[in-house]
C-alpha cells in the first residue's frame, strides 16, 4: 500500500521512433476514504538476531515525488486533485506522448495521469459478503512520469521495493510484489478477530495464503480480512495500485501473445500472462523462459497505436507466480537469481531491507511443514508454483530458519553467522536440543546432522 501522493524531479533523453499522443478522460462522483497506514520499524530480541528482521519504516510510502522521473502535472483535463476516483473507472485520465524505439525496444516519453483506476475494480469475491470495497473510492492526483526514468535508464537495476515500478497503459500504478506488512504498529490486522501478522516485505499472495494458517489453525480462510488483499483486477489500496496481473485491462481469451498493458520505469514494455496459443490443444501458453526480473527477449505483438513493430525485444510479462509483476529491471541477456540479489544489497541505514535482511518461516496450507522466505528480496527461483522461493535456507519447524543449515562455511543470509552468535549466546541455553533455537547453529554447537566431530 502507499501514502497519498505528491511529486517531482528529472527528465529523460528522447530517442527516435514513431511517436503518438493518446488522451482519455471522464468525470463522475464518488466518496473518499483515508489511505491504508504503512509499515513501522521492528526490532529483535536475544537469539532472534539470527533472523535479520525487516526495518519496514514507512515501507509503503513511496509517494509519486519519490519516484525517479516523476513530477506534479499542471493539468489533467476534467480532473481536479482530491476529486474522488469513481469505482467504475470513469474518472480515469491518462495521456501518453512519446515514441517507441525499435532498436532497443524501449518506450521514450511522458505519461500524464491522475492515477485513478480505469476499470470497474475493487471487487472482493472472498469477502463476506462478496462485494466492492470501500477503499475503491480513492482520490485523483495529477502527475507526469518520464520513461525511461533517469535512475533506471541503464540496467540491470533493482526496482523500488515499495511504490511504483511502472504504469499501466491507462496510467495506473504498478508496484512490485512486496507489501508493507499487516498487524504491526498502525497497520491493520489481517485477521477478523484483530489478530495476525504479515511481515513487511512479503508478497501479497504469499501473505494471504499464510493467513489461512495464521488466522485460524484449522485453516478457516473466512477469518482473513480479504478486503486488505488484492481485488479481482490484481490491485488494492489507495492510491490504487497493482501487485499482480492487470486482469481487468485485457482480454484473456484472445488466442495470441498477450497485449502491451504497461511500461516499466526502465522503459521496457509489460505484457500480460500469455506468450502464445497452442491451436492443437486450444490452450493459452504462458512463457517458460523468463528471467528473475520476469522478462525475456522475444517477439512481441505489433501495436500501431504505440508504434511497436513486433520484432524480438526484451520485455516483461505479468505472471501467476512470483514476482507477479517486476522482480528487477533487466537486460536483454537476462538476469539470474544470484545476479538479481546483488541488485538488492542490505543496508543498515535503509528504510526498507534487501536480500538477506529478513528471513522468516512461512506456513501455508500448501506447505504445512513451512519454508523460509527472504523478505524484501523480489528475486524468486523462476518456479511456476504460485508462491515462489527466494532463499535456499531450510526451515527448522517452529524454531525458524537456521543461519547455517547446510554445513557451509559462509553466512547463509543472516546478519550474523553462527560463529558469531555462539560467542554471544551459549549453545546450551539457546541451540541445544529442547532449547528455543534448537538446530539453528548445529555445526558450531556440535548438535545434529551438521555437527563438528
């Protein structure tokens, strides 16, 4: 989720190609509601240092003025800042003035938008009763966004962990997979009885799946506050933004490569779920060769409106598996998982984390035995399972994720290696069989399969 928006900064260098200018606006009425609150900072206790918990301070508050290449716009015709965005999408305004470069496959230009959704959105089928959500009535705010954004014009780059990673072709915010967390500080509780948590930096689908266990040990998903999660269009909150496939923006039945649905901040196009259509089986085929950023270099559909010639270029796809939108800003030769993680280094001074900054145990109905999740690390393993893996750290049951669980000699992603931890916290009191952190430091403590003989 994100705070209310402001604006600013920078310009891009233009590039040759065919140019176009598209404009759409409508007006209507609605009602306003306050924005969802954002992340807070958390701390560890004692041996919990072995888990590097996230510093989620204001994690979801990347306003439009914090986005490279964004600025406040003087005018969105028919729209006034603060006006309510209609739930049916009729108050959306967007205007694209720019070009498509056939050589590098990037879009160069400026999108002007009031950030209102263009769709009949906000529907929650899992809510009780199902229906459209109160947050659907967010407010218009007129901004411009330059493509490529100056900070991301040369890749590869890490994408923002909170906030905008691109815009839809209708000028609506596209975010990466991570959420700012639920159930901490002023963030709303995700369970209907006021309990439950999802850590900052965990993606929204994984959070929602884990709540089936967190909210009710019997797996009663009706206790989840589904209104906090994603609607049927793949978005939520105010300002409205997508964390998933932009399901309402294109026809999913078309027997072809999915159309252009957005532009990432690095200038590359974002396309929908499908790569092709298999006429023999009458099925749509999803891409099987995306890199960790969620992109690949292949042919895209020709689009005369935006000057796309249909040649093979690097581009992104939304996916039904993690990272769902953008994992990082890639390059035509691709970005693997290890290289992606190098784009998200952890910094003690950062307001959000990075790869290796927070390792949590996640339990879902599909994985009741649990697995480890590296929060604020959108570098997943390219598995087409719904819930991706971004660390090979093993889950030690209720005890958590071990720092050194594979008999290796290096730090496996925690802030402190077990060599350091055992000098602070004794094996007998913390890591021995039956103790609170049993198994975390097997090798150094002399317990378990990795014990030193």
